[in-house]
């Protein structure tokens, strides 16, 4: 599963085990309560065994986590 993390501090691309949108929102809520936006990706990856990948703007992702608006959604292509 590929997830793009959008942030004012820079976009990130992560990969990990497939989960539902609801599960992803629960994971997001758990981490955002304890992490600043600058450390969110590292803590999210460590906690849920995701891997950070090289960012590529042309990769289609399964979900987007927007740290600026606190939204988790599946993009429409």
C-alpha cells in the first residue's frame, strides 16, 4: 500500500501493509496526538512498520494523509 504524506514541511511517500481507510485514520489520530508535523512520518513508520520511499510526484497512491488539514483520503485519478 502506498501513502503520500502531504505537509508544508515537504511531501513524503511511504509503503506498508494494506489497511482500510478507517484503520489508517485511527493510526493517523494516534500519532498526530504525540508528534509534531516535522516528526510525524518517522514516528508513523516506526510505530506501524511502514517504510519511507523516494518521493515521486507521478506515482499513484492508495491514500493521502494531509498533515496541514488533518485529512485522510483516497485520491481520485
